[in-house]
């Protein structure tokens, strides 16, 4: 491989797709994917979390009834220390891809910077 090119892929999902990130990573067992990112994932399988070998970044708002912070934190603990939960205060479901105000737009941009840095740190460096 060329310098700076990962041998593994990253997987990113939003909403239902954010929940499916866990399913994909649990079935992968670390062979194809080197990192995962779940934006306000729904319908997550907490049991499958212990089978995940890749670090996962969870991005969500604390005002999201479909993606509850405490549930995501429990899932993150099952995955391990390399995973991370980033909570945006006052933000609801879909804030990063459907910002409804200038303030949400700023947080959406910040969320994408966090995502980019996560992928860089886990797949390129």
C-alpha cells in the first residue's frame, strides 16, 4: 500500500444506517473495516456491540428521543476504550444533515470535522 492509504475501510451511517454500522462491524470481526461512525443511530443491537473489533465514533444530540445518550454510552462501553461518544447539547435527531438553524449548522459543520478527523486518525495515520 502507498503511504497514507489504509488497508481497511471506514463505514458511516445516519439514523437507521447509523444503527446498521454496529451490525456491519459486528459481523466483520475486524477484517475489512478499520473504523465506524454512527450519526444518531437507531435500532442498535447492544448485544452485538461486544463483537465489534473496530473503534466506533457516535455523534448525537442530547435532545433526540430516537437515539438516547445513556443507551449509546452503554453500547460504547461494550465496544471499548477506542470508541467515543460525542454529544451535541440541545440537538435533536438529524441535526447534522438537516440543520434547522444557523446554530445547528455550526454544530453540523463541527460534527463533520470530528468525523473527518476520526477517519483520518483511524484509517490514514
